């Protein structure tokens, strides 16, 4: 059994045209490469504190000044530029373990709790 299909004459089949989206003009003086934009956005994001880190800061009565927070931001950026993923940052009399990719402080401890402590699961350290 064979079936025959008839194509109607006089009805040309047209391909579907993609929608035209308006093109945005690049802003003068800005490099539009993806890597540059991503790098800029990563540097602009601020360091966050996990719930665990917040509990540790509160329990150990650790309060970071604006200057210390800026130093922490710089240290995280330095670790990121060197390829650090989980970094121990020694900031004055405070030790912070930071997930560099997430820009998140995982835990914190003060000088009294630093003695006889072992830090695991870190791949880099920044001493400020």
C-alpha cells in the first residue's frame, strides 16, 4: 500500500524569519568583553557572612570596623586573583575562613580561640 501526498500548487512555503531585536550601542570607553564585565561584577560584590559565621562573630563578641571590612574585601580579591577557593584570612586578631567563589565568610574566630587550632579544607591564606 502506498499513499500519495499532494502538495498544493501556488502556495510557496516561506521560512520563518527570526525576530529582529534592537542592538544596543556599546558605551564609549568600556570594553564589552564578557571576561571584563564578569571581573568587574565580581569585584563589585561585597563579602557576605554565612549564618554560621554570624553566630560565631556574635558568640565571640567580634565586631569588624569599616576599615577591617574593606581590608577583608581586598584580601578576598587578592585570594581570588591568585586562584584561591577556600582561604584563611588573618585580619588583626581575627581569623576568617572565606569561600572566595561565593565571597562568603564561612566561620570566624578571635585570638583567644586561635591557639592550638587546626584549619582544614583551605587552599590558601592571606595575612593582612
